[in-house]
C-alpha cells in the first residue's frame, strides 16, 4: 500500500507540473485518468478521474484487445458486461469503480448453462473508459481484463465458509495476515475487509514480506523505489516502470514431478513396464508403434544384449552384440523378414510413419578351415548382421525412419561367435550436419577430417568428406573380421590383425599382395586433409594434399616355394601439427602435413622347430601380422630473432611482458599502425602537436610564466 501511495503522489505531481508549464489553458476543463492503463485480473477495477468532473459523463465501450492503444477513441457507449459507479473523494477527484456482472464459475462437464465459464481463462477483453464533455472526448483509460475462472464447491454450505479457489490459477493464501473472517485485521494492508480509511491508520506499520501479502518486494531498479536510501541522483532517468506482478519470483506453489526410485542392480531380466502412449515426443521418451507398443531395437542393458529394448527419442546409440551360434538362426533379430522391419510407427504429431528398409550384402572372406570334428559345415544364408536406423525428426515428431539391413551368408562347423551391430541416429530434418573437430583449431580426441575432391553440377570444386582409419581387431583377431577405428587427433595408436595364409596362398603372390593391399588401402582412401577442425569444404586453402610413400619398393618381388616378398604388411600414418595461436588461453592446433607410409615385408612359411605341417599340408595355415599405426608429430613454433641486450636488461620496456608499452606511446604515427595511410596519420599527429603547442603558449600557464619572468626582471 505504501508503494501505491507513492505512485499516486507521483502522478499528482505530474498533473500539477503539466498545469504549471501549460500557459493560456483553462485548467478547469482539464481532466485525466490515473492510471490510464490497467490490467485487471479480478472482477473489479478502480481508477481516479482528476480535474473538474462536474459536467463529465463516463462511457464504456469494448475495443480491440490486440491494438488497445491504437484504436479510434469515441464517446459512443456500447453494451458491455461491466457496470460503472463513481464516488467523489475530493474537490477535484472522482473514484470510478468497474465491476464485472457475470459469474466466474467454471462450467461442468456437458453443462448447458450460459452463465458460466467454458474455459479456465474466462474473460479476455479490452475496455475503454472515456470521459466526455457532451460529444467531445476529454480523456480515456484502457482496462485489459484477463480473469480466470474460479472453482466453487458443489455444496456451498453455510455462508461462513471460505471458498478455496484452484491454486493452479490463483495462489492460495495471497494475504496470510487476513486471519479474521469479514473483519479488518490491524496492520494487514492486503486485507480486503479493510477500507481505505482503516488502512491509513496503520499504513506505515504494515506487515512486510509474504505474511503481509508482499510475495516479492520491488527490485531496486523499480521507479517505485526512488525514495530508497542511497539512491543516486541519476536514478529517475534510468529506473524501470513495470507492474509489481512482473518479477522473477516463482511463488510458493510448484507443480513438480514425482521422483521415482531407481531400481537396484540385478542379474534378473529387467521387466518392462506397460507402455503409456503419448501424443508427442520429448527427449528421452519412448517411441511407440500405432498399436501402442514400444518400438524396440536390440540394445545393451546392464552389460547384456536385450533383443527388444525400447528406443528413446533423440537418443543415439551404437552397440555390438556377440552371439554364439550352433545352428542357423530362425527368428529375429538374426533372421528378419521385410514384414518384421516395415513397422508402422506413431509419428508423435498425429501421423503414422512406415519404416523404409534398404538391403545390403556383406562378403565374408575366410582363410583356413575349422578345427571342428564334423565333416560337412553348416551354411547359413541371409543372416542379419547389422541394423542401422536413421530417424528424421522435426519439432516433437518423427518425419521419416529408414533402416539399412546388412545380410550375409557364412559357414561354420560346430559353433561360431557372430558379432552383430545395431545403431540408431536421429537427424534434424532431412540432412545430417557434418560434425566439427574444433573451432578453429583441432581438439585432442576429435577425428581428423579428410576427404576427396569432387565437382558439383555447376563445375565448382568441393571436398567430399570421408574417414581416415586404422585397423580395429575384434573377436579372434583375424583380418577376416577386422573393423575400422577412426584416427583421433593427438592420440598415437598402433593396432593390427592376423592374416592366415597357407602354402597355396603363398604360391599366388600377386593375388595375396592385392588382398592385403586392398585391406590397408580401405583405411586411407582419401587425398586431402583439413588443416583446421572446422574447414570450409569449398575453400581449398583450408586443405592440404596427403602424400603416399612406399618403403622397400626397390626389393625384387620374387616368389619361391612357401615365400612371398613385397607384401604391404604395415601402414604408418604421420601427422605434423603445430600451435598457430591462442584463444582464451587454449592453444589452436593446425595440421600442416599428413604422410602415409607403406612398409613391405616378406612372408615365409616357418617349418622349423618340428612343426612341418604347414609345409606338407596345403590346408594348414600360419598367421602373419598386418599392422597399422598413427603418429602425431609436433612442430615447434618459430622462436624469432634473438633478443637484443636492451630487451634483456630493460624488461620494463618490453611490450610483450608489460601492460604499459612506452615504445608505443606514439603508435598512431608509427609504421605499425595500419588503420589508415601513414601520411594521413602523420599529418593528423602533427596537427595535434601544433594545437597542443598553441594552447600551451596562449593559455593561462604560459601567461603566468611571462608575468613571473617580467616581475623578476624588474
């Protein structure tokens, strides 16, 4: 109430100032509403009409809510759902009260009564209150009404029971100090039972804080706090005027979420809860089919592969599962049909999405034979070894789903350990943004960006991004099941696999060299490397050529019985990088060169030590290593010319080690200044020196020096 009184006094002072600075105007005909704009959240509103209102008529009319300040003002009354009463509170002030003449009760289900609110937001309109002298508009005020419905109990009971409103729409206990029903509580300024005269008796002793109805105190920057202590003199020019409701206080009521305790670790198979369908997806929520069932993909759960695990919205994953087979699979996910994958998925925005299936085949190349006892191997056809899903999303829904199914045929004897891959990737829109490895310099642990030159339809050269990898052995470590691992910046690594070869293989050296070479060439099938972590794929200055070197290539490729020379058995990648700058204390590293070195070696069957089976039996194999490695080499920065004796002894004049740089005192007139031409900078500097000398000669200090000199001579 104290804040309201200060605001009212401030508006009176504004009116008096307006009357004093407006000469020649009949002050008896000037009227004004204070305030001129009101936001009503309840069924009543009050406004003061200041001035000579003896012959003024008050008119109500509805205006456009979206343009309540730009409408055409008029003195023509319209029918509204508000009633108007006025009361003289002084010689030149009239209190105008507006009251809503309708029920704020929320309509029940299937209720046909018109005197109720069909929605929680019951009244949303703008009212213009006009003060007219005859047909001439003198002033007007705008009331923006935003009133929510109130929930009354079905059985109202006696009149002495307080109606508790729904606290979601209206805070419960907005005036905690109102303790007595239908009586004014002393020092409780928010008590609606207290009249204005009652409040005047204890206005300076009102309860403060939430108990007194002051949910949030006015911030220091509010204009209403200009009477606060230690207010600077510039406060009235930079203060903020806003309603008290516009504050960051969240209130004491929160519609929080429930905390569900996490399940303890267990070796039992986790039980899935019953699916609860949703109308739209949020991050982490499960995806549903049109039958209100979970959309599942094999995933890792508690360290084990679960064939039917729900997919979470916007959660990417890539897992590998190892399954030991003793017979060919007969059910998903290892043996899938088109019907198993073309599932109708709930799009999340009212639509249905059908999964599109793209089939690819993988070839398994195996050197050697099984050590099992069975004579005839088991042959499995069209086994699903990979399912790669891509979910395209927009907003809170899914727009498209594509799965790439990779199938293969293989044979085994007693059993085989099959490694399958499952992944899910969510893409915004229709394209996937290329991930960066730094900005601008490379970050340690990020992939090295490489690519190949490509030409667009408009004959513009562009780099098509690819990958730089090294070998990543899995399961038994054989090269037939090897995978690729991306080269990460700043991380040296060496890995390889074992290549089984028999005497018939070593008798066909050209074929053997081609198989091993194709294995290593698939790791570095690129020609360009990006110098920075966020390169421009069109600007060729951001890219460097990759050099390829083959060592021991001069060796004669001779083949003897059980021996082959010139086998490219080792691939070595050298990456040269250096620190080119610093941003916020972090070094920015760039790649200057990348070299791929292929080492040749000779493979020979070892029949010594009593193990002569590989040389006598054509089905026996020996394992030969095929390796790959990456080495990062740091290039030391240029230290520059040696420091002079002056720089060593007089370190206080070194601009690189001091905040104050005296040698750069005349920086604008030195050669280091490049903001404009040197001749222009020198001319402007000489003009400033001339003005400085002129002021010094003609100014007061020089005149005093001349007077003192003349006095000394006399």
